[in-house]
């Protein structure tokens, strides 16, 4: 009688198990180390250091307040228009800067990826955390400027962490897609800045959405469906400036759902391409 040996099948994990998000908790110290290294490398050889974090959004907000406020006339009846533009710039720092930093995290660490094994997902997470240093410094400058423009915190400020989380979640999803694509197609590093600059112009970063809502007309619904980040940026501005919320509840719900969907899509694409990173990069 022939003894039957057990059959063992080794298969890669499928479904949500393939994401293996548990390894992030096991390698959290590595995530923190990568984030600290990225922050130090960014400001180590700059003369003004972290001051650039404040100067960049302040200068951009100053130009926007002149172009859209004085030239376009959006600042009429709004003495705090500069602060309104600055708040939008902070929201864009959470979103746009995070996407840019995450998209280059794999290519920027190509030598390490091809020689050492570690969870590749730690790199985009670390880039996201490092990018938020800019957000925190710019937010501190915003708080210091609030008394000079007669702006005080309102109950809307309590929703600030929610808008922040939604923007960071959407940025992480898009950033992981771009990072995975950039490994195989280096053209992405040239296309991405153009796309980000175009998206910033067509998003309520430097201009208030309430001023443009009437001009959008029937295209307003299509605009929000195509650009859910605009909803989150406007909500972030509202949480800092108060006043009326110029977006509908269904738009907020749609943008929130889309941020989660984009994150999951980014995770799936990143995991699908992860095995090729060391060979292609």
C-alpha cells in the first residue's frame, strides 16, 4: 500500500489579505526613520531652512490676493481675502506636496530598493508624514496671522482634522499610483508637475469657490464629480475661516468616499507592481 503524502500548495495571498497592512505596524520604526531622513535631507543644505515652508505659501497667497483679489475683484467686501488664499494654500500643501513627494519616493531610493529587502509600502507612508511638516509650520503661521485680519476660530474648526485626513488619504492613494508608474515609466516625473499645476489652477486654492459657483452653472456638478479634491479644499478653508459652507452635503459625502476609493486603488496598484520594483528600477 502506497503512503499518500500531503499536498501543500503555496499561493500568493489574494483579496484584501494581499495588501498586508499589518507589516506597517511591525516596521513603524523604519517608517519614522525614513521620514526623519527625508526631512533632514530637504533642509540640511538650505540657507533659510524651514523658513521656506512659510515663505512659499505666503508669497503664493500674496500673489493670489493681488491677482484674484485686486485685479479680478474677488476681495471686495472681504478684508481677510489674503488669509482666505493662505488657507487654501495650506490645503494644497497637504494634497499637492504629498503627491509630489510620494511619487518620487521609489525612484529616489532606487539603490536601496535593489539591494535591501524591506516593506516597500513604508516609503510612501514616510513621505506622507514628512510632507506634513510643511503643513504644521504653515498652519502655525496662519494662527499667528488670524488676529491681524480679525478672524477667530469657530465651531467649524472642530471639523479640521476630518478635512485634513480626507486630503491626506486622497493624496496618498494618488501618490502611490504615480510612484508605481514612475518606476516603469519615467515620463511620469515630467507629466506630474504639469498636471499638479493645472489642477491647482482649476481648484479653489487661490480663489474662493463661492465666487465662482455662479459662473460654473450647469457644469458645477460635473466639475465636482471630476475634481473631488476641490470639495475637500473648500471644506478645509471653511474649517479655518468659518462662515457659510459653500458645498452641499452630498458633495462632501462623495469626496469622502472617493478619497477612500482612491486610497484602496492606489494600494492595489502599488502591491501589484511591487514585485517588479527591484528588477525595473
